[in-house]
C-alpha cells in the first residue's frame, strides 16, 4: 500500500474500534473523501482484511464500476481465497463457503427492488438476513449525487439518460428520502452490519453540513496527491515516484470576441451562454447549429485561423495560446474530449467538422459518444479505444453530452473542452478529472523496472465562459475545505497545484487565488449574495440537533421566541423525533415480515407528516437567519466580526429585530442549530463583493484597513489581495 492508503486503513480501523470500545453494539460510519486514482477498491479490501471481515457488501449507484471491484480482488495475492459475487456471477450466494471471506457487489437499484406489495424481492432476502461485517457505499454523494448525475446526463435523450442513470421508481423514492438530511442510508437500506464505509470524490454536502465530524473523515484530494508528488521527488530524487505519472491539471479560460458573445448572452450577469451558443436543430446527418456561422468562427479561433483576430495579434506582436494553434498545447490535444450540451449539438459538431472546407480537422477521427446509438454505459467505450489505438499515431476528438464522464479511464485523453454550462463544481470536476488519468510506459527499455516514461505530465481543461469557470474552481476549493475560515486560503491551496490562466482578448495571464475570487464575485449580485442567507446549509434540523434542543430547557424557550414558531403547533420538535423514530421502527419491522395494508398506509402517512414538519422548522430557522446580515451595515469598523457587532455593539437591537437575546442566540449556535462555517463564507462573499464594486468606481471604502471581520473570525486583509 502507498502511504496515504495505509493512513486511510489505520485511521478508519482505529475509529471503528474506539466506537466499539464505548459500545460494542454501535455501528460506526466513516467517510473517505478520496479523488479518483486513490485506489479505493484495493484499499477498501485492505481495510476489510485488517478488520478480519468475512462478509463485505459493496453498494453503488454506478454498476459500471463493478469491473474494478472484481479485478482488484481476484488479481491481488493479498486476497487469495476470497470469494466475489454479484448479480452477474450466476452463483447462489447462500451456498458459498462460510469460512472464506465473501464480497458481494450490488447496485442500490438492485438491492432496493420491491415487489408490487412493496416488500423485499425474494431473490434479495438473503442479503437482508446476512449479518455483514462491513457495508461500503461507493460513489455515493449523500443525496446530492442525483443532481450531479442528472446534470452530467441531462443533454442525453430522456430514455437514454434513464438507462445511463439506471433509474427506477425505487431509486426515485430513495432520492426523496435522502433530501432530508436526517435520513440515513441505513434507514433506507434495511441490512444488518457492524460498520459502514462511505467512498466519494465530491462529498460536499456531507462535509458542509457536518454530517461527518473530523475524526470520521479521511481526505485525499487532488491537492494532496500533487503535493505528495512534489514531496516524493524532493525526498528521493533518484527513486521511482509512485505519483509521478499523475498529471498536473491546468485550467485555461478564453474570453470570446464580442461578436460571438453578443449572440449568446444570458443570465443576470450577461455571461457567455455555452448552451445557447451551441444550440442545434435537426437530428443525425441533418443536425445543424442554430448559429452555424458563429460556431465556425469559434472553430477557426481555437486553431488560430480567425482573420480579424489574427490582424489584431500582429499589431500587438503576440500570438495567444489558443488550444489547436499553440505548439506547446498541441501534444495534449492529440486526443481530446469535447463536452457539449446535448445529442443534437454533438451531431451538429460532427457534421460541421466533416464539411469539406474544414480541412484542418480532417486529421482527427471524430467519435460520436452521444445518443442511443452510442450504447449505454461502458458500451460507448470500445469505439473510442478502437479509434485511439495505442494513441501514438492517431488523433481523435470524442464528442459527448454525458456518456463516458463517470467511471471510465482513457489514458490518452489529455484535454477536455467545456462547451456547455455546468451549475455545480461536482459536475464540472467529475467531467474534468476524466483527462487526469495517467499515461505512461513502465520499464520502457526492458532493463529497469524502476524506470517510467511519462507521456502525459500535464493535462488541460479549456473553458470559454471565464467567469463561470472561475466560479466553479473557487466553489470547488472552498467545498473541499469547509472548516477553513478564510475561503481564499482554500482556493490558494488548490490553485498552487492547479494553475489557472485566463485570456482576456489581448493577453494570457496566470490568476492567483485573490484574482479568482474577485472575478468569480464580479459575476455575482447582491441578490445572489442575499440568497446565501436563505440556504438550508445555514441551519441543522437533523434528529440529533433537535434532540439537543429538546433536552435543553433554555434552548426550547429560545426557539419558541422565534417569530412564527408557535404557529407550528405544540411540541413540534418532539413530534418530528417521535414520528421519525416510529417510521424507523416500522421499517425495521418490514425487514422481519411483510407489513399489513394498514401498517403500510401508516408508514407512508407518518413519513410524509414528519418530513413536512421538519421542512417547516427549517424554514422558520432560515427566516430567522436572514435577519442577521442586516448587522453588517451597523458599524464602519470592518475588522469587527459580525458576532462582535451583534453581541457587543448592538445587543438590544438584536433582541428587537430577532426576538432573541444574545445569550439565546449563542446557545443555539453552540448546539449547532446554526452553521457558523457557512455564515463566515456568506459574510466573506459580501465583504469582497462590496469592496470590489467600490474599487471599480474608484472608491477605497476603508483606507488603512488591515483585517476583515467575518461572522465569528477575522482574516488579514493582505491575504485577500
């Protein structure tokens, strides 16, 4: 095992045993926040081996990843004698050896299958009767997964997208349940186990909401990986570096000419709308871009062949590094992935590239990995691999609107062109990391097993909507470090290993963390900043938090003074907890025997009621939180934290505005009813946006200011420059 894999196993093993030491019947949960290439399958098996696990259940939302789980178990000497089963293996799982370790791989969709009466299907009953030693949730993003997955595949035809996502009525029901933070996967998947392990590369929701505390999390991010690569080279300059083949990612953004931006401006900030720009009509060979002549200009621009732009560059004496024109970039565009909005735009692009006048593009084999004809899941991969071959003497462009963006490895892909709008950083980097797979030849001369010829030291993400791209990278950096009080430090750490270069129409310059945040914030508005104070992330309404309130008379008295709380009815917190416990008991009962019609109706009614009441409580708390930012305007001393303003400068006004005393509010914050990390980020965004807006008009808002106050922490201003 590599050092980080060993650390993951040791930390998880120690945490499980610390919980069992306190309560031998407890079922601990642990999260591995690990990017692809960490080696999660191999490391999970090493954990199972260290635990002495005899029965391991692996549950995934992506059945396409089964190959990795099977091959890692069956090909490694450490797991000799272990048994691997899945729906595809054809063996009877009830008749396997009880003395040899068993790994069963299944999808949520299969394991949650119910018959018409709503009961567990007979073929799955053994799963629910087995006492598992370890249950692993793979690629499970804690309720947020479906938004990411849907966004990645939303360009596909509906029928194809549903097959890609392996959608089902059972899965839709699970999605609805997971939208409430207090609902645990363990309540939804009725199985018996000693411990749970969660694997995810982008668990932003779980990190932001505090669903896992620090001692329950092992992190291995892109930044950790690249730092390990640098450190290893420094410590052992002559030795084989196990991280050397993992390429550094670079983001290059391009401001398009005004004539192209003019036809596809959209949104509150007049951003370049990639979906509108690449909109297409027709299908198959008749598919054409709605703005065909402008898309043709874009094709000319990215290969450096657009005449008006070329004349301007001659005057300036510089030639900007456009993807298909700069000799430094061309080697990394030999095999590229173009991520387009939908099937129609993929077909239109294939048709346009094939037109007679586009001579430059004739050198590239264009693979259409979109639509029903391309196949579902891994079926879309063979044509890509066939066209690429060894990758040395071929050139390819893979066109996709969702296929092959998850769970596949194509070593030769070295760049991705982001040609569609993506809302979430999870979706953006899920696609971007497809091109970060290593491409190397070990022992190229056959005489040195420690020698490795690295064919892809770096990889590239090309984006043509700069503000949106920089917003993605800032949110990604912040999302990976939810405990960091200064968002700029989080972004700075990321961009130290993921350089960002931006072409503004005249020059290509590298942007630091402060510049990224400034540009990202310039593409925002006071309205959007205000919405940060309406976010569900600001408040916690899970059962554990509600119990803490219920068990504290002062806290109960405080929440009852929140405006509108009494309209929720008497004992609402107690009702939510009791009803959710009742639902849990009924689901437990369903594991043992079929529920009667009356019990099924009761289960449905109780579940609807407590979810509705929980939502009402959440809304009241959010409404209270929206009053807090008003206190940002009550002092001109920007180095004061918002908490100081509330508690020291205007405590009486706080009571008048919110109905709570400062003491009440402190108590609720201490009980984690309000999320201070999210409040810090909301205040930070406001401070930065406000000062950037004033600087734009030539006004320095606070001359000599050395520190910014956030909600409950202070950051040095020179860190924000």
